[in-house]
């Protein structure tokens, strides 16, 4: 027996704290990312109590960058757990692969946006607009892909494997419903047809 089989598998459960942190960071990043556009002031959303900071470009930029650092840390942590865990590798679903690809484009374009803000780095106006549009498009595509993944449509999901029988189940004879007598069951005999 391999020693890896004795180690507990790392599980990401539906109620895992990392999922809540991920959802909160995606919300903050979307809120502050769209705040970089002047839409909150234009549509009077910043006039709502508590939302006045959304009209301040520098405040939304600072919060966006801080949330992006936390988000990248969470992504690095989850990627390390996935890649270096002792359990057998699981394949991503089509939906997961699509979201991972869009997220990669989003992170790379965000890195280019941060890079262009450094002194001494010059990008042409066309390149700046292209990077901004790619980042905005990738953010929108990622949010839509996340919403579709939450829907119970099963798009891109692989069927889950059948549950493994409890230990010792192979010793118990299988019970079969007797179609002739309602409410009665009989034990399946070895080699008998059902």
C-alpha cells in the first residue's frame, strides 16, 4: 500500500472559507474595477449613502490594487494545493478550463496595466486602449462564466463518479426487489437471473 493513500486528501468543500473569500474578492474587484470607469458618478450611484467613495478614482484604484494582491495570493495558494497535493490529479471540467483561461487573460492584462503605470515604461495610446479593453472584456467574460457555473445546468461538468461501496459491502449479498410480491424482497442467488 502506498503511503500517499494514507494521507488525507485536500478537499475544497462548498462551504470552504476559501470559496467565501474568493466570492468576496471577485465582488470587490468587480465593484472597484467598474469604478475605474466614471459610471458610478454618472448614474448617481455614488450619491447613495456609503457609496460616495466609488466616485473617487484614486480610492477605487487603491482598493482594486489591494484586492488584486489578495486575489493573486489566493490563486497562488489554490494552484499550489491543486498541483502539489498527494492525491491523484483531477482534470478540470470544460467550464473550469474556460474560467481558468479567462482568468489567465485577466491576470496578464491586469499585470500589463500595472506595468504601464510605472515610470519609465511607455506604451502607445493604441496599446493602452487595447490592454484596457482586453482587461474589461476578460473581466466581463469571467463574471459571466462564474454566473453560468453557478446555474444548475450542468454545462461543461463531468458526471461525478459513482459512490464507492462502504467497506465490507462486497461481503453482503445483494437484495433484489421481487416483482411478483409487492413489499417483499428476496436475496439474489449466485448466478441467478433477475
